[in-house]
C-alpha cells in the first residue's frame, strides 16, 4: 500500500476537507446575517421548512448565494449535514451577538479617554436602551446606541446595577461621566432618580447634568 493510502492519512485528508466545508457553510451564514443586520431586515420566516416558498430572509439569501456559487451550493441547506447547517435561530443570535460586541468595542475605542454622557430610554417595562454621547476625535458630538438591557424589576438598585454592568464591561469609568438623561415611564421615575444620585456621587464632578423626561401617555 502506498503511504498516501494508509488509513491515518485518509482520515486526516477527509477530516481536512470536512473542516473546509464547515468553514464555508458557516462563513456563508455569517455574511448573510451581517448583511441583513446592516440593512435592518428581518431574519426569520413563519415557515422555514425545505418546501417553503418564503422561508425567511436568512434561508432565502443563503439559497440565493448557493445558486451563484457551486462550492457554496455543495455545502449549504439540503446539502449540509442535518446537525451542522449553521442556520438555526440560536446560531443566528450568536453571530449577531458577536457582531454587536465588535461594534460596541469600536465605539469604546472611539471614546478613548474622553468624557461621555449616558441617555437611558425605557424600551418596555422590563427593558432599557443605553445610548452614549461623546465628542469624537474629530470634534463632532456623537450619539451611539450602545446596549439593550433586560431588567427583572425596576427598583433603583436593579436599574443602577444594569447600567453599571454595561459601563464596567467596556471599561467606561463613572469618573468620566459628565451627563445623564432619562426618558422613562412614570413607574420608573422614582427608581431612576435614586440611580441618578449614585452617579452624581461617583462621577466626582461638581456639575453633572441630569435630564428626566417622563412619558405620561
């Protein structure tokens, strides 16, 4: 038997080929998810079966890519292994999470050692969005959506901790905080006013501006 025909060599060659197929399959899904996120398009369809005429944007665009490229066509959708298609909702969310984290790291890089403000808006009774406002290196006042945080309840301690967790995770020091604004439901008002005092005490600044806008609708 030739050396290249030894079982260990065959296994190694087949293993390498499978790795490349998995990478191409995953790369296709990543590129589709990235583009849909950039366009703000929906991902899922109400019927994602193989015979569906409208399986949702992710599967539809992967299918479109497969028609343009034979290599992609050979490894995705019906030609993929049943347990390694890389198209499940959990995979889509994981890819989105990685992309979102990279965006947040880029925003943190833009802020650098500069001071910043936070804008907090309720996004439902158990969610709040956090926006950062800062002056870029070009001298332009910039606002960036930074995080959507779920909260189990709306006590002052919970809301304060949720905001702090986001700031600490990306090394945004409270000492650099120069302003805070809140656009909230009435039921959040007292809790966020208590949280406001925490940031006032820890920012070490005699003038930390706070604005509270309340939605009474």
